[in-house]
């Protein structure tokens, strides 16, 4: 992966929440040497967030 940091957003009431947490686990166990953080929005359902720089 060409970056050193990954930020994963999940929502407490989203059926896909566990996929986000699993992605964090996979990255941490991989040969990638970056930092991964998960932010969980309490009380929220599925949504899309786009960040452009």
C-alpha cells in the first residue's frame, strides 16, 4: 500500500461495521507497516463519507 496511515469509519448500527473492524485487523497482521485507526459513530447507521484533499 502506498500510504502510511489508514482511517476507517464505521457506524454502530451498520450491518457492515464488522467488515471495517476486520479490515483493520487484516492490515495490522499484514506486512504493511503503517498505522490504521477505526472511528465508530455511536448510534448511527450506514452512511457514506468522502474526503478529498
